[in-house]
C-alpha cells in the first residue's frame, strides 16, 4: 500500500541543500551578468502583477519552477541597484559577505527582542556597534561601556523617530506641568523628510516644528536657530529637539554641528545628528573633520546599508545616555519577564526601538567587518571618492556643463549651462536609455543632476562610459 504523502510539504535538509545551491547560483549569475541589464527597470505599471494568475495556488508547485519565474519575470522588474552604472539617489550595497551573513540570520530564524531570547543576537550587536565607534573614531560616550550605547535599527527614519520620542519623554518628565503641545522642534528644509515625518509620528503638530533658514551652502543658519529658540522661550514653549544633518540628501551639506551643539547644550535641547549617508566616510581619518561637534550630540545615526557594503536594512543608532532611550521605549509584560532582564545585567534591545521583535541584523555587519577589515572598508570609500574627483574635473573642463557646487565626498552636483529645461531633458534621455541611472534635486530653483559613483562595482571605465553618454545626451 502506498504511504500517504504528508499534508505539509516541508523541505528535507537535503532538498534544502540542493535548492539552496541553485539559489546561490542564481545570485552569483546575477552578479556576473549585472552589466547586461538596463539599469532602470523598463516595465510598465501593472505588468509584473498581471504576469501571474490572480488566484493563489491551491497546491504548491516545485521551487525550481518558482526560480524560473524569478528569472523571467522578477529580474526584468528590478531596477539594478547593484549595477556599476547606478548613480542615482544614494547607493544600496549588497556585498557577498553581507548577503551570506543575512542568509545565516534567516537560517537561524531567531527573535532577538530580549537578551534571553538569543544571547548571541544581543551580544554580537553590542560588539559590532562598539567596534564601529572605534572604526569611525566616534565619541567614546557612544560606547556601551560608557553612559551611552548603540543599537541597529532598520533605517535612519526609525532612529530619528526613536530620538524624537526619547527627547519628548525626557522633557515632559523634567517639566511635569507641560503638555506635548508646548514642545518645539527644529529642522531645515534640507533635513531629510524622515525628520519631519518622525516628529509628526512623535506627536508634534506642524506649528511645533520650526524650519530654520539655511545659508548659501544649505547649512542650518545658527543665528536663525538662536532667534527661533528665543522666540519660542518667550512664548512659554519648550524647545525640545533639533535634528541636524551631516551630509544632506540633496547636496551633502553639513550643518555647523559645534555651534548647534553649544546652543542645544545651553538650552537643554536634545540634539540628534543624522549622517545616514556620509557617516560611512568616517572610516577614513581624513574625513573625520566633518564630524566635529558630535561629542556634544545626544544621538547620532548612520546607515551602513547605504555606503558600507552591508545590505538593507542596517542603520546604527547611538545615544549618549542609554537610560533616556530605554526608559522611553521599554515595556515588560509578564510573559516576557526573565531572570537576566530583572537583574539588569543585560541589554534587551526591544527597549531601544519601536517594534518588539527584531532580526539578527548584526550578523551581516559582523561578516562584512571580518571580511574586509578596517583597511578594506577604507579602500572602498577612497575608491569612490577618487571616481567623484575625476568626474568633477571633466565637468569643470566641459564647455556645456558646470558644477552646481564644489564636490563633497562622492556626490557630484552639476547642470547644463543652458538651464533647467535642458538639464531635465538630458536626465530623461539618459535614464530612458537604460545604460545609466541618475536622479536630480532642485536647489535655489535650479534643476541639479546628482551623480553618485557609489555602487560596489563601479570603476573608472564605468564613469568614463557614463561621461561619454552624458555628453552624447547633451547633443541630442
Ligand atoms: C537616506 C537618508 C535618510 C533615510 O534613510 P532610511 O534609512 O531609508 O530611513 C535619512 N537621512 C539622510 C541624510 C539620508 O541620506
């Protein structure tokens, strides 16, 4: 008699091994052929959705057929962020060691909400964020052995939200008669949109969020900040939170952190510093001048998932005083109580973030740091900066194009001398060609093309080809 098939068709370890090899092969082939794809996906809206039956499968189908769908439908629907000709936004790296570290994390399938739910998840995370204090030369107070500490968040958006909530709770605790509507916060129109969004989620209404003027270099104007703080104090409001940026998204502008920190410290305002992109440059000592003043900030974040060879999601969020963060975000229902947490001898990182559950994100960063070493990370950053320097010279020497501003790190902001319309047209032609992908910003009413040579595999020959295509698009 034939044995009935089990109802639930789990993969055996051996089946998993075989299909896993096929999947790794697919990723390796993807890496090998990455230059053959149009950088920006060429599909139309709805095309991917309609490629599949609208009814979900009642019976499962073999995984190798699923992999075929990945090849034939999903890959054409990707914009290829790993392409060496991807110069848009900021990059999003997926290095080999990072992918493998993430795979291990998926394989173990643990929940890292408490130390006790997986001690290695918590302790490797503490270890790598402490290492990063040393790798980036960050203020000692962010080290877990001091008053502060770091934690890995999914994104800079979440880090800024957590900082805003911690600041709100700190101020409300210190001012028992105050209500949320008395608090004010300070950003600029160059602050990443996640700053304003985080403040909104934290309960700040529009009129409680002051947009400080920027100077001609798009940096927060300290005189205007001083003025707005004084004005708010005179109206019996309580200045609570400043979000300053090292490396704005549009143009990598650096707010004057030392002066802002002085003001913040004098007025007991929480200073959060967002260096989501440019924070990775701190692995090179020659760029650390950008981070002056950070020793007086209350919190700081940057994204290894942008420029430090680690795949999404990985933002490191440091606070100068971990008690302030943990007291704002820790809830311990009975079903989570355990001996180690009660003894207070361990970190429970669920109390450092919004959600309870958390992935073993540190594993990929741990793999990256081990594989590349500090020297490898530095060489990687320097190689991109060199490419941007070379590209900058071409723009400077060009008759048709001009720099919008001096190049900072590896963001080149440039435009066509004929103006906005021509610059916009060139960008459209380039992106429709599929050969390269760039994005734009608008600064002082000028349409500015952003060129970021920051993808992992971008080399001199790629930016030479890109420059050729840009000149060609200008002639069309
Ligand atoms: C990219 C970026 C962000 C947003 O990062 P997420 O991790 O996607 O939330 C915030 N601030 C700056 C300066 C950025 O460049």
